C-alpha cells in the first residue's frame, strides 16, 4: 500500500510525532482540578502532511542521579526537522506519579525557553486567556498504575532542530527491602543515539544493585553495564541503532518496556543514619535484627451487588492466600458488609491452622447482595479491636489494624461522608490504623484516602485487571509484618527546627522511616538523636550522636551529587506531608498548610497541585496546559497503553463493542454501568453496526453459524466478516477470520492473521497482532479494534469468529447511527425495583429508557481485548428480545444486502 504521512512515535519516557499547528506557551501543572473543559478537543485532530522520514530523532538521554535516596532525573531529546516546511512535533514524557517536575525547557534555533513555576491560579488566568482564542493543547494524564504522561506539541521550523529537556525529582521509598528506580522506555522506532545513565551515591554504603529491563534479550544483556563500589554505583545502557533492531534488516525496535534499577544500603541495629549537609539534615531509620510484632487485624470486606463477578472472585482468591500466610501468633476477624454486615465469628481468633481453614470455608461462601452500608461494620471492627485486649485474650503489645476493601461509595443516610469519617476517627482515638483498598473505578478513593490518613494508615487503588489478587496480596504484604509501633524521634529543642513528621504509628519490615529538618547552628558538628518505640519485647530505645562531615568528605565525587540535595529532600518531604495534612485538619489549619506548601513549592521550583510551570516564547499569547493527576483523579487506568491523540478536555470515550454470540455491550461512563443485548438471526445476515453520514464512515458485519447444531441446542451465530467503508477517502476494508484485504484510492493490499506488522496508508493505518487482533485507525477520526477468536479446527460444532470494538467513538458526529453507533454519545436510563429473576442467582429490575418500561436482568458479558481466551467480565443490564425498547426500531431495520452497502434495505 502507498504511504502518505505516517506517525513518528517515540516514547522513552518520550514520544514524538508530527502534527500541524503552532506552539507558543506551555503550562505544566499537577491537577487538583481539571482546566481542560473549554473548547473543542477535536481541534487537535488535524491532517498531518509530512512523512516521518523528514523528522529525525537524533538523540535521547535519560540521566539519573540518586543521592541518599533522592533521585534527580533529566531527560533530553533532540529532534531535527529535515523538511522544507515547518512541522508540529508532539513530545511526551512518562514519569513516576510521586515525582515533582522541577524544570522544562526547549532550545529552538539557539534560543532556550525555560519554565517558571507560578501559583496555579495565576497560571490558570493566562491559560484561560489563550483558551478564549482557541489555541491550547497539552496534557498530563495517568499512564498505567505508577506513571504519568506529560505531553506538549511544538512547531519546528524547516531545517531546524529542537531540544526538549525535562527535569523531575523523587524521593525513593524502601519497599520489601529495596529502593526502585523505574525508567519507562517505549521508542516505537530506532533512535540514533540512545542512552540511559544512572549514578547512585549512598554514604551509608551500598548493599547490592540490580539492573534489568523487561525488554532485555540475551543479545542486549551485555549492554547493561554496572559497576559498584562501597558507596557508589554506576549503571548505563546505550545500544547502537543496529543493536536496537528486532532483526538485522528490520526497522522495528527491541526497546519497548521498563528499565529497573533496584538497590539497598548497608544498615545496622542502631539509631540509624543521619546526614548533615549545608545546614540541613536527613535521618534514615530502618534497624536490622528486629523481630516482627503480632498484629490484631480485622478484614472488612464489601460484598454489595457492585462486587458481582470478577471483583468478588478475585477478592476471595486474594483472601484465601492472605489467610494461608497469617503467622500463628496473629489474631484476626472477618466482617462482610452490604446493606447489613455478617461476622465470621463474634470475636478475634488466633491464626491457628484450624481457625484459618474455618475462615477459608467462610470466605468461599461469600456472595453479593445489597448496598454499601460501611459505617456500622467499621464501628463494630473498632469495638472488637478494643474489647479483645481488655479481655486479656490477645498479646498486650499486638498492633491493631483494620483492612477495608470496597468498590463503591458509602451510603450516607443518615450520616454524611464527613460525619462517617469523624465518627470513625473519634471511635478509633488514634489507637488503630485503617488501611483502605479502593477496588475499581467506582470506588470513592477520595473518601477512603481521607479516612485512612485520619487513622494512621494509607489508601491504595486496586485496578480491575487479571492481576487484582496479586495487587491485593502485595498491598497486604507491605503491612503484614510490623516491627515497631509508636515510633518517636527526639532531637534537642535548641539544635533543630522545621522538622518533618517525627512520630510514626508503625515501622514495617522492609520499609524505612525518614525525618528531615534544619539546624539552628550551621557550625554544629554533632547532636544527640534518640528513637523510642514499642517492639516485640515492649519498650524499644536507641540513642546516638549525629555527626556532621565536610561536603567534600561525605560526597567526594561531585558527578554523583546534584546541588543542595539535602535541602531539596527536606522541602520535598515537607510539601508531601503538608499536602497530606490538609485533608485531615481544621479549615484554619488547612489554609495554613496550603499556604506553607505553596510557598515551598514556589521557592524550590516544584510543580505540585498548588503550582504550575509556564514556558513562554517571546511575542506570543498562546498557552498550553498539562495537568498532573492526583491519585483520586487517576481513576481506573488500563494496564496496557493504547495510543491516542490527547484532547484538551478530560473526557474518556466508552468502549462499545459486539463479541461472542453476538453480544452487544454499551458502556455508559456517566452511570458507571453498561447495557447489553443479543441479536438472534439466521447465519449470513449482514447488519449495519455504524453509519456516520457526516464523516462517511460505515461498518457492516456478517454473521456466521456453527459448523452444525448440537443436539437439542439452538443455532448460535457470531460475526465472521466485517466491512469498513470511508467514503471520503475511497477506503474499503474487509476483515474475515481468514484474511484482511484493503483498497484505498485504487491501491490494494492483503494480509493474513498469521502476519504481524503495520500497514500505513494515506488515510488509514492497520496494525496486526498475529492470530489475535487488528487495530484500524482512520486518519483524523475513529479507531476500531477487531479481535480474532481461534477455535480448535477439530471442534465438532464451533468455528473461528470475530469481535468488534470501538475505541474512541466520541470522534464520530452526533448523527452517527447503527446497531452500535446510535449509542456512541450515550443515553439516559433509570433502574429500580430489584427482584429475584427467573434465572437462579440473577436479579431482575425495572428499567425506564427511551419512554419504555422494560424488565431487565443483571448479568455478565466479557471484554476480550486483554485476554482473548478468558476475557474480562463486564457487569451489565441485559435487555431481552433482541434489544427491543432500547434500539431505535427493531433489529431487522439494520439489515443490509451487502458487506459494503451503505443503505438499509
């Protein structure tokens, strides 16, 4: 097939591609609110006019310096426009969600434009001024579970180059006995000069360093260079252009995944390590040889109706594993709640083998029912944890905690969310920790986050993926082995000030506590440090002297150090703590904490939820905004990374699709729900699925039947062929279970499902994954995905069939129609009066939709994009009788006479 323009995709943290337009001013922000609700997001979807051969990515370098756990990362990319016309280049960077951007600059024709951190409101005013002129772009959005994607686009003049430089800083946290630095590398193409370099300096001494990549093959393994001395480590990875190739003559790249550096430091059973540099100190505390302390844990588990299907099954799977691993000296209880709550036993039980087996039997019986009445079970859990120690049935030094798992919002009658939080906080009285697990996109993460922070715990989002049981188990393991409780750090009042948090409810095995502050006397050479806590053998206390050393003695190799890192580490910790504090204090204290966090953010040039970074080219009033998400706003992020052109608003298009026998699934994000219906007709029938008269896009699908009908069974039909038409560009695409054929403006091509690769056309791209999927991207418009379901050739009844998924339906016009298309822009419905259905274990309800009153059934369908064999369960309301009452007309109105016919018969 002939090639017109093609997208040059480059992700390292960095993506680059070509786009028309102009760039002048950029605003980088962390999101505490969404600004991008103005204007038409489709303005960015302009036709690209120059091929990627005219854009050359000359170099990419990721330079990381880690000094005493504080990571300073600089990402630099140089791009050359070799064309005789200007081109728009799109730049993306993926960075850890806990990091703060500290600088962004662009060097264009020898001129450097550097960012300035401003108060968010001031930056917002300049941004909104540009919005009114319709010239905005740029976004930071969630990218997987641990990363965020920062994006900008900039116009590069003919025969000119541009250098992007982004800097961010992050304090590495110790988890399971190691620190982890992750660098996401997804070039999607070959890069001329590609390099990852990391230098680590730890005055405590380095215990070990591991470096590896998810994409590192045996051939690339020797290129991962690592050198480790007593206190220093150097890691580098720099493949040549040819070494990046998937094969000697291929243009594809092997570099596609995550690069990890993991390490730990030497430590002793003492007061910890205190480092003093330029008037600031940081105290690291993680003593060795401590024995774990028994815990009293109450598992409070949501079994409301929204947990139906995969979520409850995965929760039960994780609980069975967690129960098996409970140490015998722990005491535990299980409370299951919906409209009412049920106790496994009325008291805590020791984790003996017999008790654990009995608890497992109870967990296996849990079924979904009712609503989400969270308050009463939480108060009951608190009472259980107070009563048991008073009765003398549990160890006196055991550490009490509640682990709460829910996927929804708490019912708030008669108490509001604020009253629920306050009542639980008052009942706990600072003596019990609450760890919350927000399961899926419907969970109220903000509510759970505040609830946990108020009660010495943390909240964690659990993503609805196949590995959800591992996520649940992994979080539990982080808090499963407490070593100390009520850990207090004491420093002489006359020696230090501006301390970060110095009281911690627990220290868990494999973690570390950090405290930082300023010295009153810059000439101070040493001061007394005292740490007290409760351990296995009751009182724990260590004392020691903190000694200051000359900078050149402590950090003799300047290439391993960046600026006044101790001061910046203190500022980073302080800002994080102030941002957390404002969620659990009085309004006046919240105002004070916010003001202090803002002052520090501006002073140290951190992009936080309170600030934005502005990069302005002279003589311009154009503005670009990028919002970094808070954890509450991250929502339910898919684990794989579908490439989309970012829009200015935060709208996420639903995925509407048809798969299986054939099951139509309509996602409705506004309702956090889905509708589904089946179509039964004879094999060979051709249905119109999508028809958009304004864009000229049409999709038809032809059904096939089984090879033969099993005795006593009805005829099953599936989709076996799809025809996709784009009238405006003369495109005809036919997809069957055997082959894929396409014609565009008289040019033709054919590929088979046994192939893997990409076909790039003038106005359409096809990406084939062998025996799995075809992704169809129509230029300036919508993206479809077709899934191939392979069936054993010797099966007596079934044969191969196809599924059809629309990935960004919002890009079609409001006039779009068809069996699927009519739902692309949503619809309103109400469900009430739940009652037991005819099918055992399923509930029916009354639905009001489009003026009809329908009896619908709660059921499950499957989304096969992630797992072609098993699929992911999708709860939905099933509309009976071929979708009658939901469809406009009846299903036979959508029958057409040919795969490429545009009009219904």
